C-alpha cells in the first residue's frame, strides 16, 4: 500500500512498465517505455510512452491511472563488461574481414539458371533464403553493423552527398516525441503520427492550421482567415501534367518552389518516420496528386523523386494523407511513378527503407502488376504453355529485377523444379488477384500524361 500511495515517485524516464490500451473497446496491458514526463495545466502528471514492439505512431501521453507501477523495469546501466564485449566483437569482425580480403577464396557462383513460367526461362540464381541486399559492402560498413546490430547511427551525421531523403540522424529524445497535437487542413483535422520539425513556438498550441493551397502553417483561425483572403493559389504551384476525371497530378520543382516544397515535407514528416529532410529540396521533384472541385484542387497525396538518381530510384518519399488512405490513392501514386519511369525508358524502385504501410502497398502493387502480365499470356500456335522471362517482366512493368524476384519469393510463387525455376500460381492466388483488381477503380491512363523527361545532368537546368 505504501508503494501504491506514491507511484509517481517510482516512475522515471527510460523505465518500462505495463500500460493499459483501449483496443477496439477492449482494455489490454502492453509493455511500454516512458520517454518523457510533464505536468498539465491542472498540475496533474502525464507520461509519454512508447509501446514496445509497436510502431511509434501509437505513442501517446497517458495518465498515471493507466500505468501498472507494481511491475516497473528500470533500465540497466552499461558496464565495462558490455563495452569490452563490444570491442571484442569489433576485433573479431575486423579479423574476419582481413582474412576475407587477404586471399581467402570463395566458391564461384554457378552459371545463371533460367526461370521458367510454365516453360518460361530467365537468369536467376538459386535463392533459398529471403531476398537480401546483394550490393557488396565496404568492410567498414560491416564493422559498423557488428557494433550496432539495431541499425542506430552512433556517429555524427555526415554531409549528404546525394539527393537521398532518408534521415541519417540520431533518434534523440526530442524527435521521439510528437510535438504537434493536431493539424487542421481544409475540412480535415489530422492527428500527427510522428515528430515534425515545425517552429517550436507552434508546439504550444493545441491545433496548428495549414492553408490547404500553399500549406503555410498558421497559429490561429483568425490568422488563417486573414491569410486565405490574400493567398493567390487554388492549386499546387507547379505544372499540371495529368488530369483524368477529378484526379490531377502537378510537377513541382523543389528549387523553384522552395517554400511550398518545404511546407509539404513538414506536413509529410508528421506521417513518415524514416524519411524527409525538409530544408534541402533543391535536388527533388515533387508530384502532388489532387482532387478538384468547384473550390479548387485539394491535396490527396504526393511522392518525390531525385532529379538525378544513381541507383534507379523513382520515388524518394511517398505519402497519402490519412483521410484519403484505404481508397486506392496509394496504388495510384505508385502506378504514376512507374508510368513516369516507363516514359523515361528505364526501370525504377522506391528508396529504402520503406515504412510498414509503404511496404505493404508496394508489395501489393508489385504482386498485382506481375500477375496481371503473367495471367494475360496466351499459348503459342503449337498449344504450348506461354513463356516469359524475368527480364521481360521488368521491361513491361518497369519494376526493378530485385523487386520482381523478392515479390515472387515473398508470395511463394517461384519454385526450383528439374534444374530450372518455374512460377507456380494456384487458384487461390488467382482468385485473390481478381478480388484485388476489382477493388482498383482508379487506374492511370498514360495517354493523359503530358510530360517529357529532362536531362538533369546539366546543372543549368536545376
């Protein structure tokens, strides 16, 4: 009873304890880590918690009644033994790398096997494990991974040498806590999922207001109304390159329309955890999807891409705003990005890492697109089964070869049979594909795209 009378004194930042969550009307206890503490206006303590093994978008401020302080787990202090073990691991990793580089011979890879789709062949090597990144790593990268298996960057961030929008900053205390309670844009009120680097003076307000045309952030309704009387925009400040029914796409240059691009990145960071650097938009193009009515062109989602990508990236960041999710707009954005790649005459792939929701959308799109190609193949004149190679699938879909192979492996559609690879598509997979395609009411009509690729290698075009 003595412990229960003053539980607040037992709770510290960094400790873990069960926290009650309301999941669709049922109360469940989940282990959570306390990231921060504060007192509200009434002097009542609140705790910002992260639920272990759950996405950070579920983090929230909770009252003490939702905490089970009888099962507190305090963080362990790092001792000399741990540091010594880490150094030993580093030494072992360096020794292994040195042995590998000093002349240890590896077995030569077997000649490329051919993939057969009902008699279809292509060059794919036998793979028994899940797809991995086959790019050769620098030895020091391997050492870094040995020292830091969780993938957290413990060194100072280095200057960005490419147009990548992946954040390479430490996951510090400030960025782990949501700083904007609510955002109002147009007729929607959105609850941010993650931290976004809006000006610190805005974090003291319960709601941040955005102009839905220029995305300027404003502190009050009065200021918003005054701004709307002066804002000249009713659509994104770029070139409209696609329109079909009520859907339009606008291409926006991050250098020519820096303010809009930065405001878009700030909004996107509220719903994207791994990506977006809002201050340097010059190397990027932004493709904004809108729905238009008699009032104007309303923001639905967007994706960005590098003007010059050395790794075939056709998407850097991609986002559908929460009010428009689960309506098919995400796949429409992905389909448009590959339509642009097709007009450029090359294959493309999204920049990694993808968010959990982004990965689901891409895998679904890749699966549907590949199956759409394969299932529409016809038998030849001799009545033999149709044939297609992985390379031909890549050429038709503009999906990168690694993504095609990883999708087939993830869906268990590819098997090794009598010395060759074959695609095995069950009736269940076919029925699932038909149901999925029936839900896709919106598709990109490539003849409606008014766009031509530019050569961005000449800096003058930036």
